[in-house]
């Protein structure tokens, strides 16, 4: 698909986000850690807390652990909203 207008894409500093080769895509960066601008960071913070100091012997164990944690989030939409739904998003 060819872009007809310039597009501003806001991205975190991940290397993959800096690889845009399309001339009409202009990248605007986020600070390294600014959860108010990247709400999923608060969700990942909760996820990391639940998994820290755990040692897994196999990738299947990691997947099982993640599945169990994510099931709790799926069952509690209000919790996810409280972590990620900042007022500037809600009222945009």
C-alpha cells in the first residue's frame, strides 16, 4: 500500500520501530520509560512482578505460567482498565 499523506507514528525506542523506510512515515519517539504515554507499560509491570524470581526449566512452563496470569486479567476487565485507561485516552 502506498501512502499518499505524511504519517506521524509515535513509537518507543525499540530498534524495530526505528526501521521505517517509507519516506512519508515520520517517527516521533517516546521517552525510554513513561507509562503515562504508553499505558501497556503498567500492565507489563504487573506481569513482570508476578513472574520475577521464577526459574523455568522449559518454555512450556513459561507459557503455562503466563496463561494462568493472563486468565486472571481476562476475568477482570476493570483491573485492566485501571492499569491502562488513562483519562486522556478515555476522553479523547
